[in-house]
C-alpha cells in the first residue's frame, strides 16, 4: 500500500521560512517524479515544484528563487523548503508521486498540510 504523509504545515509570518516533509512508504521516491502542489481557497490546485528520478527540479514562476524541493533517498522523504513566504502562499500543500510504465500510470497523493502565511 502506497502512503504519502505530509507534515510541517502551520502558521508562518510573512517573510518567514518553513519546511514541509513528505514521507513515502510503498514506493521509492528516487524512482518517481515527486511533486508538491497547492490549493488555495476558491482556486484550482497548482503545481509548485517537482523533482524527477534524475534529480531535475522545476518550479512554478511564483516560487522560483524562494522555494526549494529536495529528496532524501535514505529517508525516502521529499522536502519543500519555503523562504520569503508571502500571504499568497497560503494554501493546502499536497505531495504527489507519479510514474508510469507501458501499461499503468501511477499517481499517488498525500492528504495535504495547511500552510498559512499571516501576521
């Protein structure tokens, strides 16, 4: 059974930093394309950052230079380091794992963790 468990959400002041964790079980994060998505109230879920199996990273423009996605293969965990946080970063953040072969697409989600940026 695949599980992605996010942790680290909370209340952060504008300009502050915070780190989210996504602990995976049932899959190896090093062979999956791992991503962080977020969904703010009344908005669609958006892709924030990804790290692929070859360790390539990609970010949505709004977080470039502020957020960093990383992967610890030994802990089978993916992180999202968030700096210079803004109120518009407030959202539920979800961890995602994607992979595919000739026959099957694998797409797993965590339960989400709330990040609120407010003074």
